[in-house]
C-alpha cells in the first residue's frame, strides 16, 4: 500500500514536469513554424502587375504560354 501514499506526495511534481514538457514541445513547434514562414517569405515571387498603358486583348487573356 506504500505506492498509494507515494502517489499523492509526488503528484504535484509530476504535473509540473508534464506542463514543462508540454510548453517545451509547443515552443519547439512555434520556432519550427516561424522558421518555415521565414523561408517562405524569402522565396515569394514578386507579383507582376498589368501595365496600364497596354490594352487588354483576347489573346492576352487566353494565351496559356504568356510570360
């Protein structure tokens, strides 16, 4: 029956360890996500805007090989 008495005395310590482990895991996930977002931000292609001086033609809209 000694194991039952031991459980209550170590319960708070075990809960604190679990919480610390959970927070550490969340911090690692957040750091990993931020690192990925940083890589994506650097690789983003610049959006090409349309030239206002050129008219929009049917060929421009339907050409699949446009640049």
